[in-house]
């Protein structure tokens, strides 16, 4: 998510893992989950993966519904940077969905744990119920990759029975940075059986994301001919357009206008054709003396006005806490459920643990983005010839639009194995439907999902399930 911005998105047993004695399967198991009409038949666990002495990353691990030896293990990370992976579990592809009352759960017919064991990790430290003893939450891309690798190693120490399983790394949104950088660590560890990685609506390149967004917005009817003409006149020359960080001030002015329409006018940036929860937002509002904003950094769009607005808000010096919610999304029920005292108790959350929030303002504000593109990481993975890679995008997302990721995959210049074509899945009436389009290269595929936004499994759960099933079983799309 969020995405988180995407975003995309639990809860822990005890602060210090070493305090336990006995097998993890008995110490971290969820015995009873409030709100379910019937308790789950599969096993699930929550706890902390403690690394570097003072960092405690919270996880929620759900085993596959049919836990046979062939099921792989998937690590899932939502984005932000600074948003909890529990959003992925409870609102996207986990076994449960929180209902609008914030108190009850329903089973998700298209849960991905029908296909795999899934480890939802709240990362970086400071997100959700993850914390450090020092309460130091400034971090960056390379540090997050290192800590996530150590957390994964700690998970296998606690659950050694899962170590031999095929391992896949998956995420969405800023997971486009998290997953390839983590994969660089994992691929060097012979004890881990890495088989592939998957990134949904990911940030793979700031430049291609920005440049492609202009075309996406114009050809979806958002800009109009006057603004389009200005963008062409001031940002393009020699047959090429450079919307991303153009030195031309007139181009910058046109980009500011374009970004205002896409990101600040009240459109749902995560799904162009979905309504904006709460209606058209204002710049910010106050709640109990605290500034409440719709977005302080979950959007990956570069433009001067966003940076200046964000800095002006930070400089106000108000409020001890700022609520950081993805724009146009209603996270009330999810937040209410995870902060219910009975739920906290069921999930072994300590009394002194902070209230759960979908995104951490502290982490987002202190996060240093070190990479502008992921070409080197993908090329390193592809050069090994060992891993299957899936890059997928909902085709009505504007936060990380499909065209930018399509351009990115094309820029890797891999051999085309299957030309671009529709892919098919069965609907509820067992009728063939077009799920989107796919182009397959050697060891990497680019897939679009028709009618889905930033959080693909939320918008098109059945099509997303089929896509992931084909990926994990190494079948053609």
C-alpha cells in the first residue's frame, strides 16, 4: 500500500525473544482471534524478530491452509516507506478481512495462504508494533535491507522447519525498493532457498514513474489540451520528453499544475475510478489539536510544490504526533480492530506498546531514500539465471502507474519469450475473462491487472489470486 503509499501495509508476542524457552510453535501461536465467526483451522503466530540487540521487528506468520511440503514460504512487505504490512494481511490478501464495524473479521475467499505460508513483517523498525529500545527510527534503503535480512534469518532460527522451503520475497509500492535490495542479501546466503521475487505497483524508477505519469494522466482525460500543450512545449525537445526534474522552469510550473490535478484535487491516486473516502480532502485539518493529513510522504511523485508543502507542515512545530494516512483511504476499521484491548491481548501485545497506526510519521520523516532506480539490483538477480521475477501493476493506479513499470522492465533488455498478450482467468460463473496483459521475458514477466488500482488484491482479488498461483507454481500466465 500505501502505497503505501502502496503502502503496501501481527502483532507481537514479547519484546525480547530470548526470554522464551521452548519451541516457537507453542510460545508464539495465536490461540484465539477475536471477531472470527469460527477460529482458523491453520496455524498462525505472532512475535518479534530481534536483531542488532535493540531492534524488534514485529511479524504475523500465517501457515498455508493445507500445509503440505510443497507449499513455498512468502515474505510480504508493504511500502511507504513507513507503512505496516498488516494492511496487506487484513485488507488485501491475508486470510481475514476486517469489517466496517472494526470488531469482526470475515474469511477471504482469495487469501494467498491457500497457496503459500506467508510471513507479514512490520518493517522498518518503528512501523506498527515494531520498535527499538533506543527509539531511534532514522533509517535508509540499505540499512532496511540489512535489518530485514537479519530478521528473516531470525525467523528461520525460530521456525527451522520452514528453512528448506522455497522462498519468495514479495511486496508492493515502496516494496519496489525493499524487495530487490533485500534480495541482494538473500541471494548471497546459500542456506536460504530463494526462488523468486514479486513486486506489485512498485516504485522501480523515479524517472520512469514521473515521466509516464504525465502520459497516463493526459490519456485518461485529466489534463486538457492547454496543459498538455504546455508540457509538450516546455518539457520536450528532439523527440524526447523530460518531465522528471526538468531544468526548464516553465516545465516545472506545468508539472506542478499536473501534479495538483493528479495528487491534490480529490482524485483517488491509488485508483483513478474509485471514490475518495471522506470526499475531496482539504490540505489538512485539526483533530484534538493535532494536524491530521491525508499524505505526508507516501506518494513517490517528485515535484517542488509537494516538497515545499511537506517542509512547511513540518516547520509548524505542532503536535507530538501526526497521523499519517494514505490519501482517500478509510483505515478507521483496521485501526480500531488492531487497537482493541482484546485483540491486543490475543496477539500478545504488551501493555506499554504504542497504539497501532497504518503508517508511521516518525519513520517516514526520518527515512533517507538512497536509490533512484532498481536496474542494477534486477540485472544482478537476472544474471544468475536462478530466480523467477514477477512485476505486476493494477492499470488504474496513479501512484506507481503501470506504464512506468512497463518501461522499467523493458529497460532491462531481457530476451522476449512471450509477446505481449491478454491473460485469462475464470470468473465466479466459470467464464473466461481477460485479467489484463502479460509480456514474458527470460526469468521476468510484466503483468497488468485490468481494473485494479495500487492494492491489486483488494480491487481484483480473484484475478490477483490466479496471477500469484501461476507465479508460485511456475506456470505460464
